[in-house]
């Protein structure tokens, strides 16, 4: 059960609540699922411009809203906020409408049972995101609309590399302005069932201790065979002497040592080459 995606757990809980005729749980779960649906909708103004056919989702008509897939972390964060909103509303009306306040607290309790325990740094990440929303310039970032659910929920957070030392060293290069690109094995994304990065996607980079240090926005994504990664990309990664030879040597070792898949290393293995810009740092 713990391996079931959080959204599916919500749907399962809703079916059970309806079967048991639990009006409180049914109302809370329907509302939470509706909040997730709203968060997944990409506003029309952020759709690709005319001519950008390769970036447009397939099967989306003029009257349909494009969708994005929320990660489990994003779903959990929205659930936490659904719980908090009910608890805050209950506190505000408890004196004047105690019955309704009790209903809100009951709904909050239903949702709270489905919220995963947060990481020790979750509050620090939320505080970092609030600061970024206030100070960063999001001009040209697709999908970001001030005041929307997506603007409230922190984007995914992660660290570079496969060891604490690599995490801090690569982060330092980013903060120094030397690193504006990264690369990952496509086979890792497939093995872990993770979506590929998209232009406009946001991410919070953590240091080796899990502290949020930089907010990045993806500006370009290319998938190419390992042996066709360009000298320009190697230079933008900012590691070592910046040469393609150094990039190939280090990444052949890295892709072999820290692979999430079991396909080994191959000179023609597909590599996700991602470029990014730094929007905010701590």
C-alpha cells in the first residue's frame, strides 16, 4: 500500500468513503482531488506559441486545458495546505459557527491521515520558496502564474551528483555561475518512472545536508546519444577543465557507478542534456 501513488490513495479513500456513506470524508476527499486537478491545469497563456508544435501536448483542443503531472511531493504539499486551510478556517469561525468549525476540523483530520510525514527540512524548503516567490523574476517561465496553486506549492527539491561531496561541489559551481547545465541518463528516468525535465520547469537544489540553496528554471532540454553530447554542453556544465574529453571520462564513470537501471554503460546510451538559469539563491 505504501508504494501506491498518493493520488491513487486519495481516490481509493474516496471510493471507500462513498461506500460507507461517510459524508465528511467524501466532502474532504472530493475537495482535495479537485485542488489537485486545478493544480495540474496549465493556464492557456502558458501554452506553446504558434509554431512550437513539438512542445504542444498531443490531443489538446482549443477548448481543453493542458495538464501537467504532479509529483507525489507536490500532491503531499497540496494536501498539507488543504489541511491547514481547514484548521485555520475552523479557528476563525469557532466562536460564531461552532458546528461548521467542527465539520472543518473533521475534514482536516480525514486528509491529515493521508499526508506523508514531512522531511526535517520541509519547513526550511517552504520558507526558501516563499522568499523566492517574493524576490525572483519568473518572466518567461511557462506554467508559473502568481497566486495560483503552483505558485504556492514549492517545486521538487533535489541534489546534484551521487555523493554528499558531489552535491556540494556541483552546487558551488552553480552558485559561482560556472555551471548552467547538467546531464542525466534517460534510462534512469525510465527505471524510476520519473517524467523528463521540461522547459520552464522549476527545481530547488539542496546541499549535502538537505538545505535549499538555489532555485533553477530549465531553459532547454535535449536527448542525445552519449557520444554525441557537444563540446558546448560540456563547457556549460563547468566541471574540471570544461573539455568534452573530461566530461566523457567523468560521466562514463558516474553513469556506471550511480545508475538506477541495470543496462550498464553504452557509448550510444541516451543522455538528457538540460540547461538552466538560476532564479534565486540562499
